[in-house]
C-alpha cells in the first residue's frame, strides 16, 4: 500500500485484509502512530518494525520505505510504501534448511522476540523461554561476524554447539544450534578421513621413496664408475647416449665428462702425431 506522508492514510491500493479488522475510525484517522511510520519519517530510509500481532491474529513485521519525487538534496517525500511480512513465511523457509537431526535456526529482533522459528519440537514462545539466556547473550555479543561456542542449557542440561551473527539490514540476529554430539560427529568423520589420507600417503611413501632414490642413485653410480675408469687411464669407455641426452643435472654432468674425455683423446692424438713427426725429422738428420 501507499500512504500519505502526513498521517499515513492509504492513498493507493485496497486495504489489506489485516487492516479491515481495525475500527473504521482509526483506519480513517491514519497510521501515523505506528512505529514503521515514525521510523521512516525519522530516518528517511527503509524501516522494519518490531514483531506485532494483527487484528486477525498472525504475527507480522511491517516494512516501510520512503518514496521521493526525485533524487538530490531538494527531494520531497511524497508517499510511504508499506507492507507486511507474515512470520510464518520465514518459519517455513527456515524449516526447509537441513541441519541434521537436532539442528535448527531461528531469528530474533533487537528486543529479543523470535521473528522466525525453524524448530519443530518447541513452539516460538517455548523456544524463547528455553533460550532466554542465549538470546540475551547473542543480542549483546553479536555483530557482523559469526560467533560460535559450546553452551549448556541451564534448564535442560543439554550441551549445544551454537553459532550466531547479526544481519545488517533489519538488525536481526540469526541463531543456529545443534547438539554437541551431532556437531562433533562431523568433525570426527573429518578426522577419520584425514587419518586415512595420512596413512595412504605414508604407504605410498614407502614405495615412492625407494623408486625416487633408485632413480637418483643409478645415474650417479654409473657416472662414478665411468670416472673411476678414466682415473685408471681408460679413456676409451663411453657413457650411454641416453645418459648424455637427459635434461637434468646428470645429463649435464655426462656431457661435460664426455667433452672432457674427447678433448683428452684429441690431445693425446696430437701428441702422438708430434712425437712421430719428431722421430722422422731426427731420422732424417741421422
């Protein structure tokens, strides 16, 4: 509905069914005494009311927003756009969220009233009575960040894993709770999976480490044996071609050794040629 910005009298749309239960005199008088009207007029922004019961009984919150003729500093408030949200709509939404066998959520307003209730074993009023301490603690501590802790219900003695956080828009607090055994069951399952993964990695390491060591030591042993032959004067042996084309450090070392070996063989060949030439020259003199 659209309301006048003066006494909040409807100016567009049919009266809501819940408004028909109000006396005609008060309906014609307007709704300027309602907190949603006062909230919009005070803040010139969207306002969500406290929880209240309509003339027909269901709990609702009123949502109202200002309507301006234009943007900018000279804008003029020409109407208030308002409507209601039945809390059972939020109840149905929260009850569709699965939180295990014992988990559920509910939403409280800034006065500690339960706006939406997703529990199935207790009514809205019973939940508020059971969790009065938790509700007050959540109102006092909650902010935009999620807070989690394990609490014991003083009335029932049940330990619960509780999380809560404040919503930015309507200034409501969302509380989620689950029994401690069920909450920890998921953690225990995660620990079990991590343990199995660790055992699998350990088992693989017993296979992978020897293979890795063998891949590292086999080329090294071949190079060491080849160098030992060179130190004993055997320059004719050759490293396998597959070793020389490797792209790792062993391949680089093999190529360096092969180049050094070829250079040494060339030097010896040149020396033999020079000795033979000197012998022929000496024989010619003789």
